């Protein structure tokens, strides 16, 4: 594997803590939390993510309330996701050349500022749909620099031994916030209006910035000699091309994002037009998806040092996700929609979590930031195109038709990859 450490390699037993030797079962699911830096990150980021999901829920419903248009939901998703096409690869280069912690402090601070601006516009009763589009684009640009630094920073916090566990716990953290954040966001929207959702999100970034500044990290790796950005990006692309399994994983994530994850864009319209609900209904749908994802990530984290079968689980998740979405297209009741989104969340996060861990296991450390920028671009960059397309389809033919068509196309794509790249199922 091009000189990369084997994912099955384990440190000598003597190098492990006595607690790990005595209590493997109790530490298996939460092993990475034994690292002080990761504990700071985990609880700081979780606090911030509650606010992020409150804002995401409120923003989607606010757009629909202002426009009553599924197409506008697609425009907002497109605006938020087009920025990675412009900046994500540059963000990967930066993550390999600069302090990843420093990058994250800046990006989290900028995210806090954008939330404050949106909150101020709402409180001033001046917010318009185009404001949300502009702010969504700016937040997408910030995330294009944040994502490669954040994902490649995990190794600095926990080391290779607990990398897979930390990635799973990151997903668990994200989805724990998804369970609570949207539901609270929907209730807060209905009770107090969207402005407070955006304001709370802005304040929540203080927790993760404080956690980053409190970390005690080892000396940073020596910076590589300056080289043209184009050659550095090309080096990351060559690393992907040299390891066909990484390429297959990235293509799988890209197609699932384009045709599968884009369905999430329609959930505000689904809550109102299909289920006859309101912002609280939308919050429940989002929370159901998060609950399924949380359960799946805790299951993956519990694998601990027993990574066998991850490739098979990834393939199963990639196929189950569009199947469940196809079933969703025929539901017209809130309980059935909640059940479908619970299962869809579990399947999607299983695929994303395992693909992330497997890519980071296979990639050389020297190009980790650049490879992860391409990985993130494959998901975040294609999501807006899918959002734009599914929003336009739903506007013309209705939300159920859009969900069914995109689910079937997603199933054809993931099924084709499962047949064309059987090596993915054999990954440990």
C-alpha cells in the first residue's frame, strides 16, 4: 500500500495503558476519549454542533417560509455547496502546509461571524432570500478550508492507533447533535422565531474555539519547501490514482451525494406539502435521521480494534440508503416518514463513516490533507448540484416523484460500484 502502515498493525501490548489492557470492553467504543486533546475537541465540537443543527433547520424552513418554493431550497443548497468547487483543493494544500489547529480557529471564528450576521438580519426584519444565498455561499467557502484541516487534524489528536475510533466518535458526536439540534431548532423557531436559532449557533462556536486553544499538541511537522499550488494539488491526485481503492471510495461517496443525499434538501417541503406539518415537523424528520445515524456510528465505534468486515458494512450501507429513500417516496404519514429517515440516516452514516476511516487508513500522511480535500469535494461539491436538480424536479413533478427518481438512480450507481469494485467488500 505504497509504504502506508497496515490498518491491522497494532502497537505492542507494553505500549498500551494498563487501563486499556484491563478494560478492553469499557474502552472499546470510546477509546479515543482517553486522549486529553480529543476530549477537549469532542465536547467543544459537540456543543458547537447543537447550534449548527439549530441554524440548519431554521435556515431551511425560513427559506421555504419566505418563498414557498422547493426550487429555492435547491438554490440555497447549491449556493452553500458550490464554494467547495472553488476552494476545497486549496484548503487541502493549506492543511498540509500550515497549522491545522490555527486554520480551525480561524474558520470557526468566521462561521460564528456569519451566524451573527444572519441573526442580525432576522432581528432587524430585513432578511431576504438573496441574503441567505450569499451567506450560505460564504459559509460554504469557510467550510472548504475547515473540512480538510478538521479531518486531517484527527490524527494529530489521537494517533494512528485510535484513528478509526475517533472518526466514528466524530460521526457519533455529529449525529447526537442531529438528534437534538433540529428538534430544538424547530421548537425554537415556532416559539421565538429563527433569529434566536442563528444567535444561539453563533454563541456555540465559543466552545470549540476555546477547546482548540486549550489543547497541548506536540511539535508541528516541518513545513515542506514552498512549491507551486498546482504541483501540490497534482501530487494529491496522483496519490488517489495510485491506490484504486481510495478512488473507488471517493467515487462511491460522490455519486451517493449527488443522487442520494440531495433528497435531504426537500425535507422542509416534505414536512409541509406532503405531511401537512410545520417547522416542528421538519425538526422531527431531521432528528429521526440523526437518531439513526447516531445508533449506527456507536455500533461502528464499538468495533474498536476489530476492524474486520468494514468493507462489507460499507457496501451494505451504500445499497440500503437508496432503497430506504425509495420507500420514503411512497409514505404519506409522519410516523412512517420518521421510520424511513431513521433507517436512511443509519445507512448513510455507515457508508460515510467507514469510507472516511478507510481512506485515511490507506492514504500516506504527507498528502493526507490534499486527499481529504478531494474526498470532501466529492461529497460537499456534488451535493449542491444534486440539490439544484432535485429542487427543480420537485417544483415541476412533486416531491414524492423527485425522491423516487433520485433514489432509483442512486441505487443504480451504488449497485454498479459494488459490482465493478468487489475489492471494497474485502477491506478490513
